[in-house]
C-alpha cells in the first residue's frame, strides 16, 4: 500500500482523540497520504471493507467529528504545501495550517480576507465547516472566499470544481462537513495586507447598548474587525467588551474620533497601542502556549456555537445567561458578533432566516470528568436557539440525532441526501457527525 499506514496503539489512540476531548473513538488504521492516489487508495480500502473514513487536519474538532470508530482516519498532515501565491489568489494543500498560509502570503503583502481567531486549524478543515472570523461582517465566511477546490469524492474520483465547473460538487463540499469528499487542494482569494492594526477595546455595562454598537460597527463598515466578548467578573456580573480593529499602513493613521463618534461605550473604554498586522491576526498563538503550559489546552473543551437572529439575540442572552456563563472559568469566554447574511453563499451552511444574525460561541474548558454536564447544557442552549429561529454552527459539542440533522438542514436536506448518493454512494465519509441517510 502507498502512503503511510499506522495500526499501532500510539497512532490509533491519538487519532481517537481531538481538541474537544469529550469523545474518544479509536480507528482501526490511520493513513497518512502523500499523493492524491494515496487518498483514492484509502477510500477504496474503506469501501471494500464496509468501514467508515474521517478526514483529520489538525484535530481541532470538539465532539469527535474527525474520528472514525473502528474505521479509517485520513491524516492530511503531509498535504502541507503552499504551491503558489500570486496577486489576489493562493493555491494551497488542504493540510496546510492557516498560520502557514499567512506566513506565505504576508511575504507578498497579501492575506486571506477572513481568518478564524485560531490559526492552528487547516485549510481543508475550516472550508469543510464554514470558517467565521472578525472580518465576516464584510467578507462572509472562508467558504465564500475560495475560488476552486480539488476533491477526491467518496467514490474515489478526483475532480476539480468551482462555481463554473462541477459546481454541484463545489457547493456540496464548501461547508459540507466532509460528507461528500476529501478536499486535497484549494485556491483561495487574497486581499492587500496592511502593515499595522489599531485596536479599540471598548467596555460596556449594558447589554443592549453593547449589541447595538456592534450592529452600528457592522453597518458603517469603518472597522476591519468586529467582535464582542462576554465574561463574568468576580462578583458574578456580566461584563461586555467590544473589540474593534482598523488596519492601516503608515504614514496614514486612523482617525480615532471619526471612527468612534457614533458608539456609546462606557467611559472606561481602553485604547490599545498599535500592533503589527501579522501579530494581530495570529494573536491566539501566545494564548495557546500559555494554555499548553498550564495544561488547560488538554482538558475537555465542550464548546457550543450558535447563530441567533439579530432581533432575538438580546432576549436570548438575557434568558439563558446562567447557562451561558456556567463553568466559564479563567480561560473561558463568550464570543458574540454580528454577520449579515448577504455575503454567505455556500448553500449547505444553514443560517437564520433574517438579514443579520449573531455568532454566539460559548467557549468553556471542563475539568476532566465534568464535561458531561456542560454538554447537556449545550444541548439545552441549542434547543432554546432553535426555538427563536437560530441554528447551530456545526462544530459543536452538542449531541445530534439523525432527526436533529434533518431539522438542522431544513429544506436543504433533500439536496444534501441527493449529493450524498451521488458523491459518497457507499456512505463512508464523516461518521463522526452521526448523520443517517437510510
């Protein structure tokens, strides 16, 4: 067999875990492909033995999504080449981490228009789920900023696809949760990268004002980065902070008064000094090192990410505040920020039926053994979100039944089932989501 095949317990145990550390399901084999032919061979092997196959990038899933119990895990770490960076585009292997993408593109004074907060995930990983970031208010998701993909379908066929060629596959794979094929290569869009970033960290005591200012910052398009965060202070009160950023290249500098004049933040607003653009977009790197040092990086991370209609978000947070803030601890937080629906084009990514929604991400760290309670809380939050017209962003530590998935995709379900029959006829891909196409 070609590629690298592992059946020893060390590799199987590693592939049976992920960042979430909530579910552990060991495969029977780990395949590390080096070529497209290796990927095709692994898919044929899986289908011939009636097994399942999960694709693993950096293993940053939170609820076993990159695991295959008793099946095959396809570890894409050898697909790690940035092939070409040119004006407005880059062609990249699916196993490349976004931190390496940024390193390659910044040397050409360019960057992807949307980056997730943590850059240790892979290109194929985030393009399979969506990819939200602080610039999504202007550019949509990472799946909206990809021009073409190279994919090996579940039936083992290698195809290149885009909006104008094999568009059905292109639309299925972007945000398709790995159900239809293995992304091996992507051509993504790039924009000009500035040299510096001015950060504004604005404090609020009133939830409604905090959310209203986020909508203003989204609508006026004056800021390049818009994200809110919620923490619990020592007295148990919720505290709100709006993180805004303006990119610039000296000698031109942002006009603080013009940028902030319409916002109603409290008088205790903090102004940060200017930082290097590369340091800003990779701002999670130091925090990762700290969490690895304390050991919290290796604890369970029962995260929940929900998409809530803008006209429901304030009441939702008020109603669920105790559930949202339980067990946040020192390193946990709640992210909340607005996104217009117009830029989002990948058809298999469910979003609320409204003009603007809020991403609400509850990022908790559990002591080993305490994750079950938080997962139950996540399930309740998901049901409450569904009741107000919200949907889950499908990277969650939330138990989902086959019926839940039908509800989640709604009117998209029949198209998804057709795409599954066409591109993964043996139904071997992405077992960790626990969907049923029977």
